[in-house]
């Protein structure tokens, strides 16, 4: 086979692979941009603002990210993770001695059942009723807090997918560029050598 023919075949193949890598890079870049825009738009719409540093209590100040983002509007995945874990998570542990929504809900049902049983027995107990209301209020607080925390962490997870897509896009752009250079070099080599040169 002639050397020029071989160079042209390899260079054409490299050019095709460069185009495919470029297409992949463009698709990944589009996905990364979508994830970034979506997360920013959804989080910004919530209008959550981190507590200014001077109003953070001692426990909150122990979270470096709460100090770093103090006073900022929550609009990125890392900010969402910080707010969910370090701010909401902290305050949820204070709601009912660290018990979760599910544990507190079980407590609330038991307290309501005890209060109802006292009424059925003809001896209503205001203390049991107050206790049932108090635990139920904690259930509502934990439900709202854990729901918001979950939504923020979902946004954070979505932002991580966007970051990974961005990294993959840069790699694909790099591969496309290297293949393009190699193809150009191959074509130059093909047409600067004698067309009669044969590969052994």
C-alpha cells in the first residue's frame, strides 16, 4: 500500500473521530449549562438568604460554610448542601432532641391516642391534650424542615451531575482538538511525501 493512501485513511479516520468527539463535547456542555441554569433558577426563586455572620450563634459559626456564605442569596449546589446540612439539619436536631420526623410522628400518634382515651374514659386531661398538641407541632416543623432539606439536597445532587458533565465536556473538547491536530498533521505528511512511496 502506498504511504500517502495510508496517511489519508488514518487522517480521515482521525478527522471523523474528532467530529464525533466534538459533537459529544457540545452535547455534554449543553447538559452542563442546563443543570447549572436550572439549579440557579430554582434555588434563586426560593429567595433564601444565609444569615449574616453577626447573627450566627456559636453552633452555627462552627460550620465554615455558613460563615463563608453569610449574607449571600442561596443560588448554587454547594450553597444548597451547606444550608440543608449545616443550617436546617442543625435546627432539626434541636426540635425534638434529635429525633426524626418519623420518630416524632409515632410519638404524636401515641400522645393523641392517650388524650383521646382520657376523653373516652370521661376524664379529659388538659395536660395530655397540651402534650399531644406540642408533639404535633414538632411533627409539622420536622416535616417542613426535612422536606425543604431534601429538596435542597436534590438540587445539590443535580448540580453535581452538571459539574460531571462539564468535566466530561472539557475532556471531549480536548480529545477532539488533539485528534484534529493529528489529522491535520497526517494530511500534511501525506501530501508532502512522494506519492509513489510504499509502506513495507
